[in-house]
C-alpha cells in the first residue's frame, strides 16, 4: 500500500490525540502529507434564526468565537506535539460526520485515521459513532484506533 495523503480528524479527546500520533507515524513512514481536521459546530445549540446575530458580548457572532477557540486548541495541540513539519492543520465549520465524509470522499486521501471512543450499549445507541459512520460511508480506507484506558495500560 502506498500512502501519499492521510486525513486525521480530531476532536481533542484522548482517543483522537492517540489516533493523530499514529497518523504522524504513518505519514513519516510513508513520507505522506498529513491533514489534521477539526470540525467546528459553532451554532449547533442556537436556534437557526438566532445564529446570525447572537453574540458573546464582544460583538462577534458565536460561530466566530467557537472557530477561534477551536483554532487556539488546534494550535496548542500542534505545539504539544512539537509542531511536526509538513502537517496541514485545518478547522472547518460544520457537523463532524458530514464534514469528515465530504473531505474523505473528495478523492484526495489514501487513508483516514480516526480515533474512536469505543462506546457500546445505550451510549452508543444514543450518541452514535462518528467513526462507525465514516467507516461505513468513506470511499477510501479508514483506520480506527481506540485509546487504551489508563486502567488497561500496563504499569
């Protein structure tokens, strides 16, 4: 398998950071381009008719504040990982599943590396799984990784 472009969506959870570290390893091994993508769902909890003018007190719309916070968190993650060279860091506004699938299915990537929380039972039914939907609907291969819980990690 030859990998030239890898997509790694992140939500800043432990499992997505674990997946990102693995994606960095793969990108280095295959000398592939890595795109790190965070999906910002800025106005998700605001009625659509209010989202255009709702502000945070500093006269900026909520979606701009959420985007800026996501960019700051992505920047912090980038620094925490020692700013790996050649990585593209992006924030896109939109629902995670739709944004990830749109990006993955654009035909630009050879692999999607994605963390999964590994939920089961009722929480899986109620919350669904972005990773599961990406695996089912992506047109390129998807590698899902679950971060080991601290209790599961060897001492």
